[in-house]
C-alpha cells in the first residue's frame, strides 16, 4: 500500500513541477526586470506604460496580462494591514 501511494505522490510531484516550469509564473518577474532595465537605459523613449518597454522580448498579450495583474495587486496591498488591525480590535 505504501509503494502505491509513493508512486502516486511521485507522479503528482513530477507533473506539477513540469507544469510550473513551463508556466508564465516564471516569466512574470523576468518581464518586470527586463522592462525596468530597458526603461532606465532608453530614457529618451516615451511609452504609454513602463511595461511596454519589454515588447522586444515578450508578446503584447502577456504584457497586457501582467499590467492587469499588477493593477489588481495594487488594490490588495492594504488588506494585510487592515486584517492585522481588525484582529487586534476583536475581544
């Protein structure tokens, strides 16, 4: 029985790891780093958004998706502070 669950666990781990390696999660910070470095190097260029500087290496759809994730993430920044203060208020 233990060998059966060990085989199932290894299969799940290997498939999950392979999915994470090929996903866009790994490219997300790389896109941000590339956009920032290109923005600082090309100061004379003007773009609508600072992430648009990464269009030489990444496609437009992925850049738009990262813009959306960052805009939603900006809304959720104060939530940990809110819940920490709220938890202190409860008696």
